[in-house]
């Protein structure tokens, strides 16, 4: 029996570190980067090395703080089976706030990267964003998950989930300044958060805001630096001063989203900007047409000839070897990625007349494996030896820059029978698992 399991810039930087030392605030934490489904690649597990910096380590309540999230190393790899050109990678991420103020900060980076070879790791990225300080006291900043969006041939997202990232930066917020009479001025606590940090031209981004005057008309608008853009909608705050809007972002100049009361944005009646990137392909040169041919990745599959294996007979009273061959297995790998594969076999114990049993460890094999002409991968036969219930490798193909092909796998099998084994038929189940 064969069981198939197919797998397939802006903020101030901290002081520079001395040679051989980690930069201040640099942390390392486990990450799982899930490749896009279209890539047919397994998840990439490994450490992310990153650090967070702020432009003001001692803000006042109501101030807007700019934060920078730099990923120096990621386990994520190029998701296409070809070279990734320059300037097609857009990073977005989250920074987790703790201590006196909780929540998340959305950060986004520019579409800027050097070319990346097929199967190679994705490069370092830098992302920035802002948040409004709403509480006095110590505030911690820790790295959160991040997404690496590539826009070449296909739009693909490699989503990196973070677990247990340590604090990378801290700041201490003080109460707002007092007026001449000694009473603290009312801090501007208006803020917005985005449902997505990037999108194609015309995409709608969900905007949630807080800290506005109850029942006030609030304008949600795009921004490019200090200037506004053509993107805007007007909504009404609820009784708690919260707003929810969907903003269609059509202006390619938009780099952030703000919300404000009144006729124009101001530091007193508006939120700080939340970073946003419009992801669009470069315009074609007049008189030319862009021609794209896409090679679609397939799957890792296995077929096996026959449903049973019949071994030779052994005379009663003798310790003997019942021999035979497994049904020929054909593995086809058309995923088009860097991941290899392995084919594992496990066998149950043999049961015979009157409940007599022979251990599965009595079965051994000698595998062979042949790659079809033109297959990019080489096929490695497993070692000759015991199969047993714990399992053994029948064949495998190693990881590589680009793998794939068709492979024919066979094995001679031998069951060693104890002397005076009662006459009759003895049966077991051999399970092959491809991953």
C-alpha cells in the first residue's frame, strides 16, 4: 500500500556598533516564512535578525513618533524559479507596542532591492511608520510579522510569522506641557491604522481611527510628504470619537494616509500619517508592448505499479529468506522550486495462521533509483538495510537552486523467516510516504 503525502527612509539610527559587535537594539527571533501558494515551496524556518529605531526616545503625550523597522536577515527566499529583478520587492510589517501604550504600528518600505538569484535568500529591507503617543510612561517596541511582496511576472506575498520576538527599542513618554495657568494642554490623541500597508492603484484600504471629536465630520485622505493627494473620503465619527472608512487609493503619489477634522490637516486636529505604498508596474515605453510568459508550477506526485507484493516461499523447518521486489514507483516533481524530496517506507509486522507474528524489522531492502533524461535533479537511492516499523529512506532528491524531474524507483526486498515458522501465508502492509 502506498500512502501519498505530497508536500510541497527617515528615522534616526541608533549609534553605530563597533566592528564585530551587533548594532544597539538588534535582536534575533524565530520566524516561519510561508511561501506563496503559487510558488509550490515549503515554508522557510529560521531566525530573523532585526532592529527598531525611533526618531524621538523622549516624546510627550500627543507627539507623533517615527519608527524604523530594519530586517537585516530573513529566512525567506526568492519565490519564483528565476532571477528576481531589481526594485520589485515591497516590504510591509508590524511593530508591537507594550508598556504604557499597547497596539501595533504599520510600517512599509520602498520598492528597492538588488537582483536576487533563483533559490537565493531575499535581501535586507527597511520599513518606516508613525504612531501617536497616547500615554505617559515607558513604551516598548518589539518586531512583529512582516510580508515581502514581489511584483515580477506574478504578484506574490511571502508572509513571515514571528513568535516571541524580544523588545528591540524603548522610549519614555512624558505628560503634555502645561499652560501658563499650570493646567496641562489637551494632547492631540487622534490616530489611524490601516488594514493593509500597500495595494494596486484603485485598491480600497480599510482605515480605522480614534481620538476624534464625537459625531464630527472626519476627512480621511492620502498624503505625499507634507502635501495632500487626490485620495479622500469624508465619514462621521461615532459617539466615542472612532471612525471607520474605506479609502480608494488611486493617486500613485500617495505614500501615507491621515485623518482630520475641519477643512485641512493640522497637527492640532489631525492624526499622524500611516504609511502606505501604491504598488504599480512601471509604464511601458511608447511603441513597445510587454510580453510575459508564465511557467506555472505543478505538484510533487507519486504512482506505484501494482497493489501487492508476493515473496518467494520458504521450506518449513528452515531459517530462510523470502525474496521479491516492490512495485516500481514513479516520482514526478514539477514544482519548479528549490526544495528536494524524500520517499520513506515503513512496514507493519507480518501476521499469519493462528495469530503467529513476524516482526516488521525482519524485512530489508536494497533500493535503486534512476532519473529520467533531462531531469534537473539527481536521484539518490536509500541505503540497503532494514525497513521496519520505524521506516527507512527508499530514495530522495537533494535541495538545489532549481530541482525537478521524473524518477523511477525500485527495490529488492527480503523477509528473513525464523526456523520452524508455521506453514501458511504471512501478510504485512508496506506504506510509502513522499514529502
